[in-house]
């Protein structure tokens, strides 16, 4: 299994969001179209005089190219954020923002898919001139017992150039606003709770970090979670009554003033860390010299990394407990508006304040607390290099940094050094993917036996760095730390790579272990195709060692794929090579993948597929039971059953079988239990129906009824617990499968008894067979009406299906509705082919009457054989003997 990019969502109308955020762009495109269309020009002076010059027509083309570039690259100028649970997306520019919410809709192909639709759009600015600089979509965990661990709602956090940080609901309702610094907000980042993978790893608290040009503010996650819940409840109460005013709990935050650094562009909050005794002594010696005092226990510190200039990368360490958290009263949006409005109205009535005093009150800003100085401890000095962004890995051990030289630098967070560099990635966008190993795919080794229980140990974790280079329009996946490139995709030059780096806020070590929704680690937004994609990276791609069994298996899979594509006249040689390759593969999951690719090949005949699958099955059975993967063994067994069923059905359809018995109108009347008048009426009705519906169906020469390739047959069916089911396929594919089973039988060219017995033995339920039979009958109306003998074949087939086990309940009363016949009745009602539906209804009525008569006769003979069960048996005995009372 290789690295892949998967499309999981679409935009319903992304152009509407673009037109709202860029109204001038729409006007430029329209005006450019008018300039390019001479028929829409009304000024005769500017219309035709330029035709004498040869170079004039090139200018509209350049303008058109400029408009086209702006039309596709507009997303690069926006602030973009996507919730990790994929339930909200924010696109903002300057003062405006658009909130997109997912909705399930049917596509043009009839498949249900998720689409982002505009849920809210408007202006977010409160003060004049302020613009949006950063945004986050944070899902908050539900507190209900029935939905523990699931998101309740999503909060949108927006930073502005005025220094304000405001929090909104999904509907654009302002919950609270906070002014923690008067400088513009540069970046917003969030960290949510994660269960430590090892006992020695420090448990990290949730927090929201806000970066300013010379300061970092960290808001405690628990305090923020409680304040947002209280504000949301307050807004709901204020909207309902208008007189509620409940003050929510204050926010607890820390504010650090970063020193000894010229400019800061981005930051990463690593979290709390504890130094080892050696690192503690080394740090104390560097700071205090030889006479430095060393504490008995290493202190806990919060680590921050910044990128910018002088130094290019700065490392800051804030000692825990060195400063007390600041408490800030939340500026509640709705309550403050209500109280200020009432107070201003009362002031105007009583004449307490003048106009100048009112303006002074309105312009007064909240008190801003001073920052605690925090000096840079060390950094990566490079006077010419300017950092642009930093992205922390999911396990907080690595960080990727981009600069203005087109480099991507990999940092070791603990040691504070650069360990790898990629060149040629100007304006790069980066993210991370963390993949957990599946223990079922790991090959057990005999030398790894452990007397303490699980010899495999815990699941390993691999980290991959994702780099999107918009200049080249390529998305690359690299294995860290020194691994190779494991994937590369051409995605276009106008995409945006989104890496949230967090999950759901409000979880703890108990609730995080419950069921959680699927979260996307990384997403790629493509405005050209209007889609949202994610990247799937299997764990084994991190095992790049030459001695790795997984790497050898992937090499064999690639060799097998190349062999399946070659056109070789010697199929026996190809079959032998395929057997050798699939038997050399070690991992069960890779071996299953190889077998799936073999069975999906269109160039291998049926005999090769059967022989290869049988060889693999025999090899697995000959091995020891402990070393055999049960899932792979069951997969091979199920595929062999399907191949045997395909072979049996194909042999029955290929036999030279014909019904030579003449079929007259009297036979048809007896079969349908109709008298002569009713039969003539039915025939006249069908003849009139055929004349009124003389439409011709388009058919290709390659389309043959009753013929189905083995590859397609295997794609349609699957085994689940020894029960054969049909996958979710289209209506045309459903009819094709039914034709493969029943078309020859309906034409009298195959034995109906043998076909029903074969399908029943394979595990197909009678209800499923009835659905397939009716789909063929109702869809092939023209062929059926031209051959009345098919009515007899349908009668025989329906009678055989009705006699199968579990088809008709033995306790069924003829006076009640049977589910078996209700299924047939529903299919006939929903069909648009009235002629075929009418005939099938007559055939079903005849078969039902026959079954009812047989059941009545059976009950009668039981009563005759056991007279004691007959009420009034003395009277019946007298009638039978002819003696009177």
C-alpha cells in the first residue's frame, strides 16, 4: 500500500465566497470581459481604430491572463482555518469572513458526498480600520454523558491588527473579546490534550497561544473552555430574554515579553519540559558559571520557539512558578451591549453626561497588563536568513521551519539544533502526519518471544513531513528524520495546505479514551477543482532500511504490478512468476494486497486466477497454525468460493440446453390460471402496450446479456460469515449480475433447477435471488414481450425460489400478507416498465395460488391420516360410510 491523496469533500459554491471577499476581483473580471468582447462596446472612437496596429490585440490577452491568475490564486491572500473534525471552515480577508459548514448532498453521479456550503458571511471588525490577521476553528468537547468525547460545538477564534482576540460561534455571534496587548496579533495556535505515550513523558495542558510582535500570551485551556461555555450560555439567555447578565469566570493567562530578538514572525509553544540532571548542570554552568547553585530536582519549564531574524530561530524557556497567572475579566459581548445601551439611555434622560464625556468613555480601552520579561536563551544565528513559519511535530520532538531562501529546515526541539535541510521550496507550506503501526500487520518473529505477555510490544509511531511547494505545484511526503521521500503528487499551484496541529478541546485522560470522531491531521484546499483532500501515509513507508521485510515486500508488489501490465503470449510462464512473487511476500497485509491486484487484473484468464488463489490457499494450510494469519486465510477461502461459483454458473450457461416443448395459448392460460376471455384480454392489452412503447434501446456490439467478466463478478459479491452478499453497486451493475445468473434460464437455454441449486448452495439468500430475478425481468421488457415462452421460465424459476428454505415462512397464513410476496409486489409497483410488471404480477399470483393449494392439500392429508385432530370426526365418519344417524 503506497502513499495516497484522497478527496473527501467539495465546495458547493466557492465562487460566492470569493466574490464576497474580493468584490473588486469580480468587477475586474467583468470589465475585462467587456473589453475583450467588441460587440459590447458602445464607443465608436475606441472600437475599431486599434485594428490598424498589429501589437494592440496582445494587451487584452495579458489583461485576461492577469484576471485568470487572480481568479485562481485568491486563496493565497486569505486567512484560512479548518476544524480538525471537518465541521467548519473559515475564510477571512481584511474585515470580512465566510464560515463554511459541511452538508451531505447527492452528486451528479447519484452518490452521496459531503459539500462545504456558506453558513454565515459578514464583517468581523468592531473598531475602525482593524483587519483579520489569524483565525482558528477549535471544536469543544461535549459535557453530556451520551456524547462523551465528541464535539459539542466549534468556536472560531480571530485575531485582529488592533490587538483584540475575539471568539465567535458557528453563526457569527460574538461571544467575548479580549485585548491582551495593543500590538497586532501575528499568529494564533492551539494545543489540546494528548495521552502521553510513555510513563516518563510530561503531561501537557491545553492552551491557546497568541503571538504579538514582542510578546507571547498563553491562555489556559481549562479556563478558556469554561469561559466559552459560560459566554455561549449567556448569549443564548440574552437572546431569549434580553435582561440576563451573568459574569463568566475570568481568563487565566500568562504574558511574556520576548527580548534580545529583532523580529518575530511565527512561534511554536512546545509545552512543559523537564531537563535531565546533566542538562540541568550544563545549563546552570552556562548561566551562572562555576559557582552556580544547582537544585536537587530539575525545574519544570515552558519552552517557546520563535522564527524571524537575529536570531533566525530563538529558544525561550519560562520557569514554571516564576510568575503568577494573570486574571482578566471577560468582555462579554451581549451583556455589555445591553447594559451599555440601558446606561446610555438613562444618562441621556437625566442629563448626567455631556457629549464629550460620552466620546471619552466610548474610546476608553481595557487595561493592558505589562508583560514579564523573558530573554532568549540561545538560538540559530544567521543574519541573512529570515524565518517565515514554524510547524511543530505531533509528538513535540521535531519542528520544521521555512525561510526566505526557499529552505525547509528540520529542528531537534530538545537539543536545539538543525538536523536536516531541504532546498528549492520557496513559499513552502508545511505540515505533519503521524501514523500508528497496526500490530496485526507486523510479522511475528520467533526470536522475539517474551515471557511477560505480548511479544510484539506497543504500536510504534512514525512521523512524516508534508511539504507543499506552490511554485512547482507539487506536494511531497518525507520520512523523518533522515528518511527518503515516500510520496509526491502534482496538485496545482494555487492550493493551501492546512495543518491544525490540535484536536478537540476539553478532553482529559478519561474522556479522551472514549469514542472520538475522525480527525484530519492535514488537508489540502484546491480552489481550482473546488475540493478538499487529505493525505494517507501507511506506517511501513517509515521502514526504509534495506534489511526491512516490508521494503522487500513493497519491491515485490511493484514487480508484480509491472508483470500484470505486460502482454505476454505465454500465460503459463506468467502464472508461474506470479506464484513465486506472491509466495515470497512475508507480510499478510501485503500478500492480501497482492492477491487483490491479481484478481482485479483484466489480462489474466479465469484458470490463472483460480490456480494462483488455490496455490496460496494450499501454502497457508501447510504452514503452522500459529504463524498463519486467519484474516488472509479466510480471504483466500472466500475468493475461492466466489471463483467456484463463477465457474459453475458459466458452465451452466454454456451448456447446449433448449426447451423443445411447444407452448400454446392453452398452456399459457393454464399456467396463469386464466380463462380464455381473460387471456385474450391480457394479450390484447400487451399488444397495444407494445405498439405505444416502440422506443429502441441503444446497445453496443460488445454488450452481451448473460456474460460477465470474472473481474467484475468479484467486485460485485463478497462473503461475510459464510453468507454471500452483494456490495453497494449501481442499478445497471445490479441488472448485469442478475443477467449473469438468470438470463439464460429465462430464455430456456439453461437448466433452472441446476441454477437455483447452485446459487442456493453458494449461500445466496432467496430474497436476494428474487430481487436479482425481478431486476432482470423488469429491465428486459422488450425481449420478454417478444418471447412469450419466457413466462413459463419465470413461473418455473419463481416456483423454485419459493420452495427454498427461509423463502416463505411455514407459519404463514394465506389470509395475511407474506413478506416474500410483498417484496415482489413492491418491485412491480416501483417499475416503470408496466408490461413486464403486469406479466410478473400474473406469474406471482399463479405461483402463490399453487403454493396455497399445496399447503391446503398437505394440511388436509395430515388431518385424514390423523382423524383425532378433526373436530366433529363422528359426523365425517358417518358421511364416509354412508350410514345415517
